[in-house]
C-alpha cells in the first residue's frame, strides 16, 4: 500500500479511495446559551462580533501527532430566528497558552474559512476549511469565529457548550464598534462544543513552505525588528521536521550571508547574532523545509526597512490611557526580568487612583524575585543646544521599612545596555511615596537626534507595587522658577513668631539669582512676609527658604507663597497651593494626651477609614487634661494612612463623671455637636487637625464621640496612633459597618470596648491649668510584715509615687512603687519604717510647645495586637527609629 493522504493506492486491486480521516469531539455538555446569551458562535443579537476559543492538546488526541484540520462543526440547539451573518470567518493559530491569562485577543491568526454571508441552521453546521490548518500535535489551538457589521440585529442561535475548568473563551460584540478595532474582550469558561475532523499529513518530501509575512516587496518594516513567518504546505508535501531561514542584502548571496535552523514557523532576525536592520535597506529572505524524505525552498521574497524612524516631537505627554488595562502604548519597549506566572514587567492597570484616569503604568511586587523591569519610550526628536523637562508622577509606598527603588536613564537605543552606559537622570533607592509625587528632571541632548528614556524599577523582592503616570516631556525655558511648596505649623498664637518654609525649584535651564519670595494671605490678599534672595539657584536645584512672621490678632489665615523673578518665562508655576493656619489667643495651651513610647496603631478610633461608616467614643480623664476650666477650640489626632483621604465626620463632646465605657453608650442628647464636616487625612504619618465651635470645658472628665459618616469607599492600612492604658482601662468603645444606615451615632450597636486611647492634642484657650497638686495625707496600717498605706484621692493627680525608708530624711532617688489608686502595700521593713507618697500630675509644664509627633516617630510604634478588625492583613509592620 502506498499512502498519499487523503488518498491511498492498493496495489492488489488498483482502487483509488479517499481517506475519511479522524474525527474528534470537544465538549459533551448539553447546556446551551439563550437567544441573547454569550458566548455564541452565531451571535446575531449584536450587529458584529468575534469570539476566540483555546483547545488544549489533551482535548484533541490521546497521543500527540502532526495532523491537518480540515473540517469544523458546531451544533445549534435552536435557531431562535438568527439571520445571515456577514463575512462569517474562521481563523486559526497555535499557542503555548492553555487558557486566556488576560482579556486580550490573540492576533495574527490564519484565515481558514470565509463566507460572504452565512445562514446558520438548526443541528449540525459544518465548515469545510478552504485551507487545511496544520497542527503540530503539541501546541494548543486558537480558533476565532467572527462576522462583520450587519445592517440590523436578530438573535443568537442557541449553541451547545461545555464549562471549562479555566477561561478558554474570550468574546466581544457591539452594534457600533467594528470587532477588528478592539483588542480586548470578555472572559468566559463557557466554550462551544465542536466536532473536528483531522487527516494525517502525506508521506513524502517536504514541499516548499508558504511565506506569509511580510508580503513580498513589503516596505516600511520596523528597524527594531519583527518576525518572519511561514507555514508548511501540507497539501503538496510531507510534514517538515525543521526549517532553514536565509537572509541577505543581495539576492545572489541569499545562501551565504545569514542562515538559521529552527523547528518553529517564525523567526525574528534581530534577535539572532550579527543582524541589525539598516534604515532604508532592502533585504531578501527565503525558507527551506526539511524532512527525512527531502527538502524544498520557497521562492525568494524581499522587504525594505523604513527609511526613517517614526518619532515623537516635543511637547509630548503619555498618560497610559489610550490602551486597555494590561497593555502598553504603541512604540514602548518593555523588558521584563521574568516570564510566565513570574512576569512582573511594566503594564497598564486601572484601580490605582491614577492622576489621569483610568490607567497607570505599574510593576507589581513578586514575593521572591526583585524588581528589574524596564519601560522605554519610543524615540523622541531633540535638538542640540536645547534643554528638555521630563516630569512624571510617581507612587512608590514601599512596605514597612523597605523602600522602593527607581531610576530613569537615557540612550539613543531602546536597550538596557545602551541605557546603563549613560549616567542616570534620576536614581532613588529610598522611595516611600505613599501618595502621588511629581518628579522633575532636566535633560540636555549632546547632539541633535532621536532619544529614548527608560524607567527602571529595581526594588528588592516582596515590597509593593510601583506606579508611574502622566509623563510630560517638553522644552525647558531658560528662566523658570517654580514655587513648589509652603509649610508651617498649623496653628500659632497672637504675639508668637511663626516660620514659613518655602521650597523653590529652578526648573529652567540657566542659573538664577535675585528673586523675591512673598508670603500672602489667600483670605485678605495682604503680604505678610517677603524676602529678596540673592544666592544663585542652579538648574533643577531645590532650595528651602525660611520667612518669619509675627501675628498680631486672632483669626484664620490661608498663606501661600509666590516666587517672583523678573525674567521668568513661565509665571503659571510661581504660586503654591495655600495651607491652613489658625491664630489663637496668646494664652492658648496645647495639651497632649497619650504616650510617646510603646504607641500602637489602630483602625477603629477615632474615625475608622477601613470601613464605610463608624462610631467611637473615648473618655479622657480630668487628670490627663489637667485644667479646671477652659474653652476647647480644636483637637489634633495622629494618623498613618496608606492613601490620603478626606472623610466626612461628626464630633460630639460632653463634660462627664464617667471613667470608662463599660456601661455602654451614653445618651447622646446630653452631648454638644462641635464639628460636622470633612477632615483632611494626608497619606503617611501626620497631625490631623479639627478646629471647631469652642466647647466650654468645666474641669472634669471629657467624653468625645466621633462618627465617620457613611461613604461608599474604604481603604486598608489606614491607622490612628493610640496609647494602650492598662492603668485606666476600657475607655474606648467602637462599632463599624459597611452597610448603609447600620451605624447610628445616636443609638449604636453595642460594639467593642478596648483600652487603647487615641493620642490627641487638645487646643484650649483661656485655660485654667493645673500645674501642681498637693501631697496626700497618708494613713498607715500594719498587717503582719506589710504596711498598708491609704490616702484620699487628690483632684487632677494622675499617679502616686510611694517611697519607703528607715531614715525619714533620706528616701531613694526612685519610688518603691507607682500606683494609680489611693492605696499601696509595702513590706514593713526593719525595726522602724518611714513612708512618703507624692501625687503627680500627668505632665510637667510648660507643655505648650511639646511636639508629640516627633517624639513618637523617634521612638517608633507598632500595629496593635487587639486591632483584629482589619479587612486584609498581608503582614504586620513595625516603624522603628
């Protein structure tokens, strides 16, 4: 018998018969889509559509072998009135993928069936392939079904499908957008059932392969490289086992300049040694197919490389919003350190609070591998003798004590070797940018030409995501000063001198001097301070200048800074945003409550930003406030937020006799609402100010109820600093929920009681401060070998130190005991014993200028063990000095 598929010849009877081939069914479930359900092979409910299906080798054959796919059949359960489908096409391709890892369609598929109009029918729908598709027996198959824009819509046929364990279907449908203009679709695990008919390749010498890309005599091919593509001619010869690719600049030398052997059906010459395409050069190429029976070479084709590189001119902006999530804009070069499931190369993504919605470019963290990821711009045209600004927004929060690291390089080629051969324009391996920060760079090209700029993420393993958005490249002015930022304390008092710190940056290309800085009031417009700066500021240098001002009256000032340079060519960046400054009376006291060591971070109080709504209440003791009277004008809390938030809140206050929250929620009718509005909570560790209607404090304990009004958003890792107090426990109660209307501050659910007390600074005017307390009168009772000491509680005493000695004139430097009640028991000692008890205030004065936040940051803090209400706990972290 002589095999020559699809026919065979029997020498016994000399009868020629056609081979029937091998049939396989993929999918056996009896489920089917509705008339408007997707995926749908024949989807007339929308005017045009495409669907792609992945078929893995194990679904096709139990023993892998090379085959030719000749026929595809789908089974329709019900026509549902589906009309003809215009330009109905089936295309095929091969892939190593076993599922759709994202929502991006495969491209560069081979058309194997086309009908100008196809009317599906109930039952079996066979599609005899115009061009049989070669399957290597190892790869997965990609099948695409598509049809063009119909004039109207009808309905989908109900086609039988099976559920796959992973997403092996991707579909797109629209009444308005042509399917071939869209690169992304909707993932599904519902794949149509189908029957496939294969035949074996013929036995014999390989035929000349069919060159498919680029087309013969193609022009304007990219210098950066591309894949030469071909397919075996299985209708004319046997299956090839390998291919030899030939490339030359002279057709007479086609077999002597460059050649490579491969088993694949594509090859990029620029990835091989010794080949770099030359602009404007014509190249000649062919492919030889080889098997054990013989070989054949395709006719030589040619292509021409683009004469000039496509390039970008300045000004240029890239906001990464022109493509779908998971892609990168055209012309960018992405060089990733790993592939497959370990891939962490630069991609666009939504959902990261982009500075221009919806996308950012980001590198995700990997638990094992460090970041070593590059994204490189398309070529940008620049002229010698000109300087260019490169601005971009960066968000790189790091994780705990571990920073992110990023560098920006330049080169004339989009390669790592070229980039790293030049000094970096930017290199920062200590990034803790929890919020978006604009970075500003200056570049002066050494010659006129095309330049690339590369962002290199290079953090250690297991940190967090690093993000870039809104890259702007434009020609720099020679003279351009920018007022970056103004900062100062958030409050001062009449007669005190306050220092404003103004950050100025020279974003021009030339050094500057003799410029003036003004501090102005946004409220009144008056100039409160000004200073002439004669020192030189160099290009891209940042200087911080201090301007002082003494307030003369109470009020609210919104100061901003303005930098004025006579020759400034861009005045749009000369003014900073205003900041808030409250000016209190001269006798204002700032009363810090809370420790500065062993501080803990909690989410639940005062305002739980991890949940959509919350209520909390804390009792602050009279001994902590340490004043017999005064008017409370504001509170300062201390946050550590992962992202900046502006949250709606309410605050109530009450003078109370309560010492803890064990008795439940007190009736809110007796409280005074002092604040109803928004509170700005910056990212990072900050003081959070709330200035409100003055509250008359009468000298006792103070209850503060705080309510985060419902908002349909939340963020993890948003903490408040608090002090655990075992001596005066159970002083905070809280309740939170993500359900709207579930948190009623007037009648909350019972919630939970904790001993963590939020750190706070109480701003009090007209205070009657308690600076000293009297010594207690001590009673002593001997009980065996112990001495029991008792005394009356002293108003405003926070603790008592107890001393023991055999000499009434000499007590030790430190106490023998510190207690928080009015009794203590000590050993009676020898033949005689003397005892002393001192009452101690919560703080020593002057406390007016105590900087709680700086002390906390110096000592460090940790996440509270009792904060079990976090929604996500990727890992604990500790901030250390």
